C-alpha cells in the first residue's frame, strides 16, 4: 500500500536550492501460518508463523537515473541483524543505458547463488537434517550488477563481495536466456577466495513449459582446491502441472552427492497449492533418505518423513 508522496530537496553548500526530486515510499508485507509434522521429533506436530514488512523508496534524478531503497523487517528470519527484527537492506542505482547496481548492506546474493535454487525448489530446506548445499559467497556489503539489455532475451549479471578483514572475497557472473517460448536456461559460476584456498561453484538450470506441464532440471557443482575439502554435486528435477489458474501440483527430487561418501542424501516432495485473492493454501509431503550420508537410523540421520500445511497472505 502506498503511504505518501514525498519531495526531496538538494541543497548546495551555500544553502541555495539546486534541484528537487519527486519520490515515493511504500510498504508491502506478507504473513503465513502453518502446521508441520516429522517422524523424528518427540513433540509431534508444531505450529509455524511467518511475518515480513518491506519498506521501499524510489525517485528519479535530473540525469534520468533512478535510486531506490529497500529495508526489510522480519523478526523470524535466522539471518536478521543481531536479535532484532531488522533484516535485508539495499540501495539500487539504475538507468536504461547503464543497467542497475545494487549494494546490499545485508542479505545480498551473488550472481551464481541468485539462480542456484534447485529445480524442485530447494526441497532440502524443509526441516530435514541434510547437508546445506554450498554456493558462491555474497551476503553483507556486496555489489550485484545487472547489465543493460545487449542481446534480446539474454540477461547478464555479475557480483562482487570483498569479504572484509580475514574474510572470503567472492566474484561471480550468470546468464539467463529466454528466447524460445516456454524455455528458460541459466548458467552461473562463482569463485570464493580465502588465504591459501579457492572454491568454485557452477550452476546449470533449465525449465520448459508446454501446455499445463512445466519440467525443470538443475545441477550445481562445488569444487575445492584443498585436499581436506570435500567436493559436492546437487542434482534436481521437478514436474509441475497447472490444474487451473488458481491450482497447481508439483513433484520433485533433490539429490546431494558428497565426495568420499558412499550414501547420497535424497529428498523428494509432492505438493499442491491453491490461490484465491491474496491467500495461498498449500499442502506438502516430503521424504528424505540417507540424511547425514548414513543409512543408520537415529534422531538426525537415516530416513525421515514430513508433511506441512500452510496459509500465506500478501498485502
């Protein structure tokens, strides 16, 4: 919802007004409630809640460039700053001729990690005790550049994170092609450097929609130059069927293959969602095998089943 229009006035050092810029600020939000169950918790079913507000401001300068600000409040986000509600915040400068440059003070992504969501939608991130896939680093104080359109239907991005004192610097780039109706193909690669070591991350992703069906495939490889580090490959696929404009069904699989491990971690999931107005109702069932690269059953390894019910609201 739009809060109000504001006028921004630039003053020279002599207090003489040089220019005035019209801008606007708005706030949007989302909330959700859910119920989940897993076979490996003594507490059985549990409730979940999500809440988020995004404050946005933007304005056009005299030279035609646009400047926008985004600030997120999300009390339930594990990556929130400190123990407070403050989350991702960024400033973006853009123009048709130069593209857009986004500086993320917190919560940014690299060009490679921006496309490495698996084809099945990161099924590993559903509460199962599986390995968290790796990606090219970004995060706080990072730059993300979207190039202006040079070739029709081809989007190019690049990113850089300096890492800070003792941290890891990271560079990456990505391309996405959508020149064939129903087809989207993306490739991204990133490199993270620390003192005496280097990591390379590569993602290839494609989806094709025909009629009511959409099929997606993806693979991400992470390689390390240290003998003590373990390489990793994440393969994924999904089939989605659109029943109507409001309802869809999906089935997909994520497989995490870790070097030197004889047991792969695999997560499959089937889900259905229904949207009406600003409300989305969803139901999902997940099965995980080989958690912790082990077939031995315990509270954190082996097989696991989970189901979730949810309602999310956009406003």
